[in-house]
C-alpha cells in the first residue's frame, strides 16, 4: 500500500541553519531596499530597468517552479498515473517557487506600496505584456494553494473539507495547466516586444512563446528529477529512479523539438553566420546549446535513464541550460543602447540568495511536518 507521510526528524539541522544564516544576512539588504529606495542597493539604470531580481525570481524562478505544471500534463492529460507519487512534492516546489517569485517581484517595483493596483481593473494597462504575467502568476499561486490544501487537511484530519476539496480538484488542476501556459508564453512575448534590443541569436519573434513554453516544461521535468534525487540522498529515502527514468523519454522529445526549432530559425532568419562571429554572444550561445545537448545524449541510452547518478547529471544540465537561455535573452546579451551597462550589486545578489534560502527552509519544514513525500508500506 502506498501513502504520503511526514518525514519527521529535527528541523534545526546544519543545512537548515546554514540557509537561515544567509536569509538573516539578506534581511538587512531587504530592509535597506525598502527604507532607502532601490538605488541604494541595486545597479539598475535607465537602460536596464530590470536586473537579477526580475530575471531570476520571475523569468527563471517560475520556470524552476514548473514541476507541478509538467507533472499535471503527464498524470492528468496523458493519464500516466504511475507518476502520481511525484505530484505532491512537485506541487509544493511549484507553490514555494511561485510564491517567492511573487514576493521577489516586490523588490523590483519602484513604488512597491502600490502593488494592490494589479487588483484594480480600472487601472490596468491592457497594452502591457507584464499585466497578463502578473495576473496569471497571482492566480496560479492561489490555485497552487488550493491544490496543496489536501496535504494540510490530511494532517489536521479535516475529512469533510478534504472530501469537498477533492471533488473540486479537477477544476483547480485544469486552471493549474492553463495559467502557466499563459504566463510562460507571455514571457516569450515580452522578448518580441523588446524587438532589436534582444540579440538576433535569441530573437525568434513569433516563436518566442513556444520556446518559452518548451523551456518551462524542460525545466519543470528537470526540477522533479533534481528534487527527487536529492530527497533520496538527503532524507535517506528509497530511490525513485524507476519512476524518473520514464520521464526521460518525454524530456527527450522536448529537447529535440527545442533544438530543431532554434536551428531551423537561425537558418531561416539568416543568422547562422553569427555563430562564427567569435564574440561573447556566440560563446554564450554555444555553451547554452551544449548544456541542452548533453542531457539529450545521456537520456538517449535506456541504461543511462535507469542510472540515478546520470539522470541527476542530465537534470542539472537542463536546469543550467534553461536558466542560461533565459539569462542570455533577458540580461546577458540584452542591448538597451549605447552608454548603458549592468552588473548586479552585492545587495542584489544577497537578496536573491536570501529568497532562495527561504524557499529551501520552507521546503525542509513542510516535508518534515506534512504528508508530502511518498512512502511505501508493506503489509
């Protein structure tokens, strides 16, 4: 019989205290940002209206949090029920990733105290791509809370409310697949709106939404493998490699599709020559492409797909590849015009590390106190 149970154990372990220290240090810079203004802690300027906060917390962080989105397609659309044990930890990771991504967005708001404006339709700018992203992310966080609610209701024994939530869960699952599709594709649409400021190697115009969705799914599946692998080692749980191996086939299809589209577009747009320019953009593009190809080579072998260590290597490579793809397009090769440059300040980096540390601490607390992770019981 299978069941989900709290892991139990001490909360204040050495890794937890390490991340707590980073978070406590970051609180100083967070307070400085909100009391002294953005200019006191960041290197943002007129050309670079966003920096590491938006690109990591929103553009990349939400892709890291697409594990629940990717598994929802696998389990509920393609009816692969054998992957159901992976759903709860994936939803938890998605909830924490999106919630802290939304929290991180506060740091990049010039007038952060006016955040409530997004809930006032008469103040909306319907020409803004980011309006749709903001609304969808906000709505998706609420959906994830409802999708994760049965875990808490099981813990407190609220059987009546749990039964009601489970009856309505199909509706929330449907929303949970629609909303990420909308806002991830809108992040791609943002690159279209940026036009010539996006380097030609990454400016694919009408294909940007599709490429954004493909990378979100690739990173979503990868984070499921990454989280499961580290849970196995860190919590001394039985290996879930047999389950994870099956995801490798789906990931291969996504990788092949993504790489083919990019190569065909380079040729069709007449930009293939840029691969021989020998500049920084060329180097970043080649590194990024290599990081996408490495997991494809690993996953092509059925033997490798059944090897937990190689699966983890493939997952890490895909996470780095997807992150670099988005960093390259939105920040590293972004060209706002002459006279502008950007490199994140120490406070910007510390705030980002603090948000990541908070997410890890929350995950550790929740899996130890709530029935999140799957356990096998034998009569």
